[in-house]
């Protein structure tokens, strides 16, 4: 008897046709979206949560986000970094941390240090600390309250820490830092090179006296050198998806949207944060010619870090809870990366609710006595 031949399953013609049609449609969408990307068309608008400028000095502005349903007091005051634009906190409707906090009943303020020009080349870290103090006073006045819950993101967290350490009388009820790089030794090879080399800020500044934005953009690329390759590979695969393209343009646009750093502030960071280990080891730092000590901070404190943060890894913030003088002080380690901690579906399901829980624990329902 002849051997029995194995049966071969033939593809269903209708399934095969559907697959071909899907591939053709996706290729057409890739072409369309690729043209739109090159032209810069179709970029989603950012920073759309309604707000008012309630204080301004130089390039710095304090924004208050409008709300008819404030249920918690005192207000939340966010201190943003010096090296990116703050719209990452208010990306787009439905994917906005600030919108979420406002909808949860918080009175939300944001201190945007702005984009320095030649008038700001002499701004030191102490200058920006002064802006924080002024913003606190303005937020207290605008909200008719007596304190704020202070929150600092990335380098804004370091500025908030140094400011409160040097001014323990500030009207602050709690302090939260998010991805605050207190230990610059943990930020990677480029920071270590700056520590060990004889490079100076004067070698980097342009005609305005500030460190140009493109130098900062190159630094971010050096931190994760394979990121651009992976980024384009993912883009080619997913360019057919309008949802993916919108997210891609939002995040990569923000990453590339650097601002210059005031020359004097850059010198402060190089000398007193990057080349000095006093902050991570002893909790002290030189600020405007005087030494400030984090032990002066006694309000409830949380150091929020992202488990997968490439830019400011958890190790860079690890020492902070033990350096402040607060009896209620600890680290809150959350899933996500430097941006994914606050942006995207996962953030709104996992990390943001935990932040809200802490902010609420440091707040009172409206109607309570101060």
C-alpha cells in the first residue's frame, strides 16, 4: 500500500483576500502619514487646558488652571524644569496630568520658567529659587489660602528642594519631587565626563551667554544612543495608525523641544551639582554664596521615581528621603519612564492615581478650617 500523504491545509481565499486588502490599506496610510510627518502637518495641539497667567517676572510665568469645581485645599503648585517645555504636563485633552488633577478637584498652578534670552544669562539657581518663592506667595494670594503643596519635576524638583531648604519659612504644606536627579553621578557617561574633564560652561555658551538648546538635545541623545534607531524602526512599523502617529509626534516633538539654559545657572549646576557630591552625600549645597541643608525641610516629603527612567534613574534620587528633615519622608517608586510616569494610558491607570492619593492626604476638603 502506498504511503498516505499528509494533508495540507489550504488558506481560506476570503481570509487571504482580507489580509491583502489590510496590507494595501496600511501601506496607503503609511504613505499618507509619512507625507504629513515630513511636512509637519497634523501635529496635535498641546497645552490646551484653560488657564490664566496670575504672576510674571521676566520670562517666568505662573499659570492657574481654571476650574469651577475645586474641592481640595491648599493648591498644588508645580515647579517645572529648566531644560524642556512644561506642556508635557498638559499634553492633550484626555492625556493631560494637569487636566486630570483639575478634574479631581485640585486647584492647580504651574510655574513655567520660560525661555531665557540674553537678558537672562546672569540668572543663577538662586534666581530661579527666588521665582519659586514669588510663585508660592502669588498662589497663596490667588487661592485665598495659607499654604501650597509644592511639586517639582526633574530639575524643577532640585530647585524646589534647594529653595525650601534655604527658606524653611515658605508657605509650603508638603513637598513632592518627581525624578529629581540629586546624585548627578548616576546620570551616565556624559555627566561623568563633565565631572572629570576640564570643560567649562564658557566653552558651551553662545552669543546670548546661554547654553544653546541643541547642546541639550544632543545630551539627551547621548544618554540613550540607540533610542533614535529604535524610534524610527517602531515608526516604520506603526505609521499606518493615526493614534500611534499622534502619540509619536507629541512625545518626540516634546523631547526635541529643548530650551536654552541661562549661563550662570549652568555654571551653578556644573560646580555645585555635577562636580560636587555634597548634595547626595550630606544633603547640602551652595546656593547664592551660602550653604543650604536639606535637613531644614520638615514638611511631609515624597520622592517619586520611575522604575524605567533612562534620564534620571531611581539611583539618582535614592538618597533624598534620608537627607531631608521630615518625619514623614519616603520614596514612592512607580512604573514607567521619565515621561511615561505622567503621560499615557498606563500612567493614568497606575502612577497618577498614586500621586493623587498622596496629594489628597496632604490636603483638606474645601470648607475645612486652615
